[in-house]
């Protein structure tokens, strides 16, 4: 738990530094609280990943059943995030953010108590409630844009955007030590504490006077179709290996996802107030950024899936280090630390050269780090160096994405645009985890046998190539076009250069 507490304190320090030096009115306690809220949701997403085997044993379920502790969160978050983003634009982001934090707290308590009671359905229910807090991310961006002075907004946006990766990495760092030392309920109690602190901090964050009018209507048919599309797609991706990629169930899910996506597109083009303005997804302003987000998510989560598997491989196989989950978490700590430190660096690069330059620098560094992991991983010191570089790389990439999105849309579309971008990160992450697992397991000489070292080498190299693809996607200018009301953001992030 000391690891999580230390990084949380460091995150607060980073945001305080980013807020210094402005001449306009102070932003109150808003930015640190928003950062803490986003951090809590992000860490909740992956907090069970490194300890799934422990949960399977404690809850008396098969390994495939334990994976639902991850899948349940992912599916619930996919449904809640775009809806909460749109509702925040309509009725106020603060209200939706507080609701999301309350769901995070409730889900954490339910999951912790159910773990202590050995109730598998209870833990899954808790994870669903936690996942419904995914709307905190787009609402945090929206509230920041309404309440933070323009000259400080770039730093806050970068820090918020970085929290997606920092929290995700820290979730895997903290899980092993917490479970080994305290018990399997400890990760959920940690999330509950973070939720309580964020809720207490929200008392100091007033509703901005510029919040959107509550008279707008929510596109319920669009919400239902989008939720169905995301659930079908993510369920097929996450369960494909367990059910078989050619099984009738997986094929039906993919077909359903395509059909629902088509219906969603038709509905959104016809309604007066769509849940998602399709121009935010495939229009010229954000298409490049959204594609880059999806691709960089694939590469990032392929890497964080591969690393624990590799270092926990018994040395008797001729590679790996035979690490325990706790030691694996400490090994990955440099990723989270360097991602956090990259946030202020991103602001400086973006201000001088543009956010696209910061993003491309991050993806190129990621390709170097992933290539290094694939080719030079015999000694633990080498792995630590590559992990630190990988954290810096993806910190630059993720932190700059928030600026690219916020700088491309008007204030009234912030929640919807960042909600879409967050979902694309989640989908990319799910694809990356599956891709990494498929490449590694296919290297085994026979079913049931451990993978060969060449499988890890190939998977890391593929992840490096994906990182380069993300850089190539943003190589053309026009990834961001300034919109009315976003000039201050663009100036802060160095856009339009």
C-alpha cells in the first residue's frame, strides 16, 4: 500500500507544480481532486490482473471464471463512460463525477466484503459497480475545462490524461504486494479509501457557473445501441481465447457488434441531439487522434500483459526470472513512476512544439523500449531500464492525447469527445492483451506446454511495430483543428503551429 500512497502523493505534487505561476484566480482544490478521482478509477481497472490466480483459489472458481473480475469492470465501464460524458455535457460534470465516485466506493466495499466471505457473485457485482464509475474520466476533463484558468489548463489536462496509464500500470504494481502481505480483499479496500478521499475533496469543488443547461435530452436509443455494441465487442475480445475464436458464441458476438454499430450510426445521423456526434468519432477533427488512441492502447496493454508473464516464468525453462507477484509489482513500479513524471514534460514539449510532437516522441521511445525488451532481456537490470523508458514513453503519449482531444472541440462537447477517446483506449487495451497472449501461447511446442522464449521476443517486437504505427498515424498535419472556444487550450498545448 505504501507504493500506492507514495505515487498518489507524487501525483498531487505534480499537479500543484503545474498550477503554479498563473496570474488568474486560483482553481481551488479542483485539479488535485480531479486527478485523485481519475487515478482511483484507473487503478481499479487493473487492480485484480496480477492476482487473478489468487482470486480463483479464494473464490473457488476456475481460472476462466476469475477473468470475469476483469471483464465485468471493462464491460460496465464501456457502457457508462460515453453515457456519463454526454450527461455531463447536458446537466453538469460535477454531478456525474460525484455519482461515479459513489459507485466506485460502493463497488469497492461490496467486492472487499464479498471476497472476505468467499462470494464469487458478490465480487463480480462489486466489480460491475466499480466499472460504472468509468464516467469519472470524461467528467473530470469537462469539469477541468470549466473551472481551471486557461493558462493552467494544459498542465491539468496532461496530468488527467496520464492518469489512465499511470493508474493502469500501478494497479498491477500494487496488487501483488497487497494480496501477498494483507490479503485478497486489500486491493478493494485501497480503492475504497481513494474513493472516500476524492469524494471528500469534491466538497471544495463548486459547480461551475458555466455548466451546461439541464434542459437537454439524452438519446436513449443511441445509448442502448452503443452499450450493446461495446458489450458484444469487448465480450468477444476478452473471451475469445477461452471460448475459441471460431466458436458459434464468439462469431455471434462479433456479428452482433457489427450489426448494432451499423444501427447506432443510422440512429445518430437521424436524431436531433445524438448521444455521440459522429463527427467526434470519424470526422476530420478527431479521426486521426482517435485512431492513434486505439493503436497506442493496443501497444501499451500488450506490453503490460507481457511483462508479468515473462518475469514470472520459472528460470528452469532457460529464460525469465521466476518472480512472485509481489516482486513483479515492484519490478513494474518504474513504469508507473516514469509515466507520472512525464506529465509536466509533456506540457513543456507541447507548448514549444505541439501536442502531436509530444505524442510521436512518446510512441517512438515506446518502440525503442519494446524492441529492447524483445532483444535484450537476459539480466534484470536491462528489464528495469526498458521499463523506465517505457513508462516515460507512454506517459508522453497518453498525457498528450488529452490535449489533442480537448483542443479539438468546443467546451460543450468536452465530455462526449473525451468519453469516446477513453473507450477507444479501453478497446485498444483489450485488443493488446489478447494479441500479446495469442502470440506468446502460439510459440508453445504442444498444447499445455509453456511458451518458448521466442514467443515473448516476437510479441515484444510486434508491440514495438504497433507503437511505430501510432507515430505514423499522427505524422500528417490536421490531427487537430482549432474550434471556437478552444483557442486558449490550443495556445497552451502548442497546437496550430
